[in-house]
C-alpha cells in the first residue's frame, strides 16, 4: 500500500455495534502487517484507548464542532505520516450532532465530508430484514457530501435472515461486505460513562484477538480496503491547540484519573512540555520539579474512600498548590472540592482546595459541548480566552460558593445558550466539570 488511505465506519444510530466492528477491524488488519491507525469522531475519550490497544499506536479524536478545520487537518496529517490505513469510528448516528452550520455540527458526516472518506455503515439488523435497505438508502441519500460505499450487517439471526437482508441491499445497489451473527459474547463490559476503560478491561488482549478472528471470518477485508481513499491532508500549524499549562506537568494517571484527550497530551509534548505521571490511588503526591499539576477526569466516585485516605497525595497536593497552578477536570474537579458523596451515600473528605461539594448518589446526567470564556488568568489561558470542551457526568453539585468572583468561567452550550458560570478558582487552583478540547476558533 502506497501512502495512507482513509475510511469511516459509521451507523444510523448508537448501539449498532460500531466499536466492536472497528476494534476487530483494527486488530485484524494490523495482523496482516498493515500500519493501521484509529481515529474517533466526536468527544468520546474512552474509545481511543481501545483503538490504541488494538493497533499498538495512538488514536486521536476528530470533532468538527470543537476543532477548526486546520486543527482537524493537522491531526489527520500527523496520523497519516505513520500509517498505511486510517479507520475512523463514528459517534452516535452518522448525521447526529448539534444545530450548527453544515460542516460544524460535530457529526461524523462532517469528518467524512471534510476528508472525502468513504463510509461503510454498520447496520444492526435485529428486528427487520429487507427494511434495513431502506435505512441504508436513507443514509446514502440524506447528505450529498457523503459517499456510502457498503454495509456490514450486525446481529444477524440466521443464514435465511442474512439472505433476506442482502436481497434488500441488492435492490439499492449497496454491497454487503460482511455479516456478524448474533453473539453476545463479543460485547465489551460497560459502566455509567460507557465502556469500562481499556486499561481495566480484563483479558483485553484475548478479547481483541477473538474479535479479530470473528471479523476475519465475517468480513471481506480485501474488499473493504478497496473502498478506502488516499489521505490528502497537508501538515499545517493551526492556532487552536491548547497550550501546555507548564513546562513540566504533573499528570494524575490511574484508574481514578484517566480521561484526558490524547491530542491534548500530544500537543503539549510537541510544544516542548514534559509530562510526569503520578498515581493518587497509590498515595503519590505531585512529583517534585514540576511547575503545574493536572487532575483529569475518570472515576473518583468509585475510589472516594481510598482517595480520602491518601494522606501523602492530599498533603503533597496542598503544598504544590501553594506555589504552582493546579487544574482539575470533571473527576479531578470533584477531588479538588471539599467532599464527594459516593454512590452508596457515604460522604468522603476531598482536598478542600475549591469551595464545592459533589455527589454521585444524587445522579443527574450532564451532557454536551461547552463553550467557556475564562474569568481570570490561569493555566488554561488569559482572562477572556475562549475554550471549547465537552461535559459528560452523572455527579451533581450539592453545595458551593456560587459567587462570580470565585467562578472559573462563563459557559454556553453549542447553540450559544447562556449556562451561567462553571467551576471554581481559588488561588492557583482551578477546576470545572467540562473537559477542554481546544481553544475556540469562533
């Protein structure tokens, strides 16, 4: 294969089996000796770690709402330099996004259109047969920017069922490049924010090999590869990359803290920053010699008691925060607060560096893009700097200092609706529930 080529695997709706298919494809094609790289459309920060496990190479997010075209082009061009084949995984349904102008909706279709990548649909055909072709035809004709090349059938009940579905596809001229029979054993474990993280999934390597074996047998890989198109993305230097918050960054990283976008870390390293990881769950304080500390999101609510008893971590964090900036995102923000109530209703003392109490027992989903304008100078930029990010959590704030003077940012949703203030700031310490993706280009 000469030069990197690209393809988008998408679906008409969530829950169709995209991730299962993509992981199997990534591993199966890697086993053929190809340099395969994954990308994830949209703001999901869990799937890229599974892509990396399947290929042995980093995977990044590409998001048409949160990222400018130059930043998207840079990510794809950088990825293509070390790849024969890029397989991008869609999010939700192919056209699902926010209400914005065409090309900036956050939908997977925007990415396919921007890079002229053919689309292969994963269709969950449980509950229908020839009617699946009508769904596929709708996807193929809904957006003239999109080129749907073929379909992969999922949850096929029998050979007769498969033949009926294929008859419908033949009527609309869409090739079926593979079919996976109904098999609950292929599913990956999930919890409240999606898949259990790659690093925590038991026997992940065995599961990936089993997926690859299934894909090898069920899908015509050679034909699928013929659908791909050359990557035409010239490396450029965008202005939207999030600058590093310090020269030597202490990054909390373990089972309680792991949700940080891979492109953010790559951008910091490219800017010359050094990232030093440490584990609060192992009662490690921020390493000495660092000039900023970052507590990413994750699952602190599942480890609240252990974090509360991590005295070296908490004491070291307090000492660090006396001199250097500390920022917490989502779970990291909760740990920087005063208390965290776990799912059983037990309240645990946290760092107490920010005036907020949170609870996972009082669950309410918070989901969506956030456009934030900083209210003070800090590690993420100067006062007035605009950032774009994403929020996805079930925890709620039970008490806080709601004064604007102690708030982190003013925020709006993707449609510009004013959502008031977000997060907190106290001295060198800042935090909020949203995960920063990039500086705003708008």
